[in-house]
C-alpha cells in the first residue's frame, strides 16, 4: 500500500471519527452544520492550485530532467500570496458586469476567477517544459499563481461571511480539512494520473483533470447563497470616482488602523509563528544530517505526522470554545514552543526513530491546533464591510513573517548546531508571546468586528 493511499485512509478515518464525535459531543456538533460543510468544499478548491504550482510542478520538472536552478524559480510563485492585499480592494468592492447582479459580489468573483483559473491550469499542463521553450510554461505558472491567490481572497471573504458566530471556529477547521484534501488531490492525485507508474495519462491530462477541483467550491457557493456581503454604497447615486476609490482602497485600511491597538495586532500577526516557521524550514536538513533513512522520515512525517496534523486541526475549534480566544492563542503558542523543545531532544538523542516519531507527532498536533486557532483569530478581525481586503492584509502579514523573518534559519543552524538552533527557535517565539500578553492586558486582543462598519465617510 502506497504512502499516499495510507494518508488518504488516515484522512478518511479522521473525518468519520469526527462525524461520530459530532453526534455525541456538543463541542464537536457544529461540524455537522450546513455552513461548516460548505467551507470544507471551499477549502478543497482553495488548496489544490498552490500544491500544483510548488510540490507537483517541481516534481514534474525534476522527472523530465530540468536543472535545479530552473526549478528554483517555483519559490517565487508564492509571491502573489504575500502581496494579495494590493488588489484585494478591487475584489472586495468592484462589481462584475452581469455576474454580480446574477450571483452576488462574492460568488460572481468566485465563478469569474475560477473560469480563468481552469483555463490557466490546462494551459500550464499543456506547456511542455521539455521542448526547451520555458517561456510559455513560466508565463502560465505566474498567471496560475496570481489567479490562485485571487481565488483565496474571494474564498476567505466568502467563508467569513457565511459562517455564524457560534460555528465560526468549526467552519475555519473544516476549511482547513478541505484545504488538506485539495493538497492530497493535487499532489498524490495528479502524480498518479500523470505518471507512468500510475494511470500514465501524461502531465497535460493530469493537470487538466485536476483543474476540475474548482467544482467543489462551485457546489458550495450554490448551496450557501450570496452570503452577507456588505455594500455600503449599494443605494448611492452619482458617486464620484474619488468616492469609490476612497471606499474601496482607503477606508478598509483606515477602519482597521483606526482600531485600538491596530499596530500591536499587526506586529503580533507578523511574528506569532516565526519560531514555528524557522523550525519547519530546517527540519528536513536536520533529519538528513542525523542519518535517518528516507523511509523512516516518510513514515514519521507523512503518516504519523499527517494523522496528528488532522487530529490537531479538528481539536482547534473545541479548543477555542473551551478556553476562549485569548487563552487558546496563549496555550497553542506555548504548545508550539514545546514542540520545538522536542526537536532539541531529538538532536541530542541522534538517530532514534521513535524519538523522531514523538517529535513530529507533537509538532504536527500542536501546529494543527495553532493553525485553526490563529486562522479563526485573523478571520474574526475582519469587518464584514471590508472582509476580503482586511483578511488579505492580515494573512499577507502572517505569510511575510513566516517567509522572510524565518529566512535566517539556515545561518542560525550553521552557527549554533542543531541543539542550539532549536533552542533559538524557542527564544524566537517569545516576542510573539509577549505581544500577545500585551494585547490581552490592554484589552485589544479580541475585538467584535464581525458587524458592518458604521464609520462615517
């Protein structure tokens, strides 16, 4: 049985177990509601394009003999996800001819972007990199990355707007489940479709068939309806271009930055997961350096770790309801720091398989909880008047912190060694915890903003 098939079985088992828990345990019951199920479908369509662009595409390029320097350009395809707040205001407020009237702002944009994304993925698959002409291939990869980031803007805003307050955390968790499902389909599924060791349909057909992963979000959007999009100028007449630009571009940022503690919140979002991100960057190199066999790493990370990640994500929503958002952020942050201590112990113990499993399970379990809690927190900070723009701003800040502030990880590991490096990642998480304490102490941590803004213009 292949690793990916086992992962699918684990994932299915967790979902079945979650369904059984939801029938018996009140804290899990909201998972069975309509809207959390819809966010699962939205998550599938959100999760598959980035996997196609990074993991699957680099595997494809390596298989056909493209040099590693060329393959390295795939890292840059993550850039649209870190700067998507720049065009999020247009997605938030710009109506589309016919589509907005027929389906509403969110669904109109979703269907429009998905149609373009479907075409771009087909074209990417058909742009054979073996021909020696990488220009079309790179072009369609960039277009796909831009459209995928734009789809995320729409789906994140739509998810926030369709969820009721008492199902918010559960809907965020099911969205994460859907995202992981999309990852599996675009990773293992596409490789199986394309590879000669699978169905052997070729990469063009493999990518083309995977493009149909847009369908779950379409089904979910039809099922959910238009959502609670707030158009503050829906009944305005004679609005000037300046007024429209002010409402679209300026006001979302003004509304957020005008809140008490806004800059502290942005700082917290930027650095909260830096220690965790630094550890993730250097985990693979440490495993190699400690002399673990490839199969040991695959079984520990792709099987044990994957199961722990799904369980952790499922526990995130009850975790918030049990502790409250402030305590949930604090405890999940401390748990992630503890998971890095486990890797210190692994570095000390050396090539010890069960210590590896224990460290990876701890890390994935705590990361699953932390991801659900943190994403729920970011979602709750987004006003319904400017959902797409504000969530794009917050998630871009978080992505920037994970990507760039964690970038010195290799230098730190080289200077301090593995034990010192993991100790450093624990210390690197402390500023985020201090900012969290400061926000909590000043009463800025949790602000009820899931209501339309009433700020005057």
